[in-house]
C-alpha cells in the first residue's frame, strides 16, 4: 500500500509538467536561446560511407530550458545512426526558455544538426 502511495505522489508531481501548454514562436512568444549546445557525433559506419548533410529535429524546449520532446522532422540517415546521434545530442542541449507575457513557457522549435567530414 505504501508503494502505491509513493507511485501516486510521483505521478501527481509530474502531472503539471506533462500538462504544460506548448507554444510556437511568434505572436508574443519568444524563441528559446541556446545556452549549452552538444555537437552530434559520427558513427564509424556513417564515416566509412562518407555521409554528410543535416538532420532536422522538431523539439520542445520546456519552461525550465530543457529539451523534453525530440522527433526527427527530416532524416539524413536512419540506417547508419546519424539520426540517433542527432537526437541524443539534442537531448543534452539547454536553453534560456522562450517567454510569453514575461513568463517562461514551453516552445516547439526546429533544430538543425549538420554532419560534415573534414
């Protein structure tokens, strides 16, 4: 019974985060500003195949500046791991959150991860 109560308390404490309204930039909603950016790494397979280009990600930056939802909007390589590398890197980014009416809000934005061999 005690375990059930703990699970309920944890779920209840997460409810406001999950229910957070997500905005698009514009109409009084400012873009989040990157504070920490993590570059996506190459996989050995992608290097060997000399794959270059960009992955476009659709992400939500929450009101705390964390990346909470990441989806591949335009794939570069779902076979040799570059899409996965881009998603993993994006999850590590942190932002100054977007603002609406002077308050931090969750904002959906697009991130581009470029892969180039030198």
